């Protein structure tokens, strides 16, 4: 045997071994960091809201007839500044708009720091472009003031109107003020309270909770973490604040092996979208599907009285034709599928539209042929 033949035979054998190894070699487990699958209980965003006025608009503000609270808000603001408006004064305001101001107060925010705010029109203002938000207190769910917002709005849009025609790009009745609010009060967090914290998993899964506990105990010592249930993990913390920061920096970057998710099919009833994960399986079943359509067409006709008739009147009547069309649906046998590709291929063989697929999947679930949870959003 020549050297060339030996090399070719070796190449063929090596290729066969690699191909067979792909069948039994275990696939790498999906991994994620603890910070991506869990969060510290109590360390979260807090929603802030406030009611304010935007001034400086170019005639695109609220109209008094449709927003009577605009005048009340302006009078209250002027009284705080020592300006008294005579009673019964008819104020024609076009450059002011009432708005709702919202913001997200991040965890560990301290007084003096700035956060972004969103400003949205409350009444019938045509545009907030070029406006300035007057100082507006932002309150939390407890009614306390946590930030003060003020600044010039940024509107990502433009519009023009003339002679009954109107052109609008993007949305002109809502804008944003980057770093437009100053934090006045912080929200306490449980990080420096007590001797432990609780990690809340993003999904209820006992296998993930077990892996989080295992990763923390292997890195920080046995007994550091305990699983409370499928969504909560109790973690013992060091005493000092600096040690706790270092502790959290260590554990939040630990890798955990994610278990296979539960089989689930998500159906959007409004758009007809169907999304399923790789754990969905299909048992052998038979499906018959046919479309039923009803068509109604209306044809107007004119009924006129007889010639020289003095009592009859011309009348318009409508003639309606109703047609019902039902397509034949053959009984299709669907083979069992244990892989997502097999399930997709079986469903595509039905030739059904996404809207029809919603009813077919629900019927398969009721018949016990579809092994998955159905979630309608």
C-alpha cells in the first residue's frame, strides 16, 4: 500500500469517528451568570410621577375649552410667585401645556444625583417641541417627594400644517429630558440590613435554584446559601458594608448551568404569532382542517314609480347576496416529533394560516397530542 493510500484511509477513518462522536458526545450545557437569572430582593427601580406645566410653546399648547384644569394650574403657580390675577379674567393660553412627568429612581440613588425623565401631554396640545418644563416634584407610591424635575424637552419629531393638510414625523406630544431631575431623597435597601439577603430567580425552576446554591457554596463555602423554594435563595452576608460589596461582586458573576425550560407554546391572539421552545414535543395524531368563508355582497338598486304617477316616490333599495364557501379538509396523519424541527415540519404540512394554527394547537392540547403549556398573550 502506497503512502498516499494509507493517508486516504486514515482520513476516511478519522472522519467516520468524528461523525459518530457527534451522535453520543454530550452537548455543552447552557450557562448563565447569577446576575442574569436572579436579583436581590428589595434592590429595584422605583416609579416616580408628577404633574407639571410646559411653557414656551409656539402656539401649540392646550386649548382652554378642552382643558379647564390648565387655567387652575397656572393660577396656582402664579399665586405661589406672588402674582394675583383678577377674578373673571378670560385667559387665552396657547403656549402652555399640562403634562405628566414620569421617571425611574434606580436603586442606591443618592441625593444630588440626576435621573432622566419622560414628559407626556395630558390634554390636546399639538406639540411640545421647544417647550420648557417648570419645576415639578416627583412623588413615589408613598406620596413622598423623591426628585425635582425641570429642563428643556427633547422631541424626536417634527410637524407642519397648512390649508387643511398636515404632516407629522414621529410623536410630538411626548418628549424626554436627559438628567432632567435631581434626586432629593434616597430609598433604603436591604443590602446593609440584617445578616442575609434573598435572591429572587427570574423564573420558578427548582433545578436553577439548586444550581445557584451549588455555585455559591462551592465559591464561598458550604452553608452560605440555602434554597427556600423554586424561586428564592437565602444567602448569608458578611458584616461590613465593604465586605458585602466584594461578596456580591464575586457571586453575581458565578456561572450556573441552566436546566432545559418547560415545554411552552406562546400564542399572540391579536397578531396570530406562534412561538415555541425546543422542548415542545408532538405525539402521533390525525388532523382534518378546512376553511369556512362567508361572503356578503350588496348591490344598490333604484325603484321608480309608474309614469305619470302622483303618489309614488323614487326609492333606493339594496339587494344582498350571501355565499358560503367551505373547503374540504382531508384527514392528515401527523407522525410523532421529539425535536422542534419535526414539530415545525408536521405543522407546516397542514397548510394552515397562523390564525388557523391557534385553533389547531388548542385542539391538539385538548386531545393530549401536544406536550406543552399553551400561553395566550
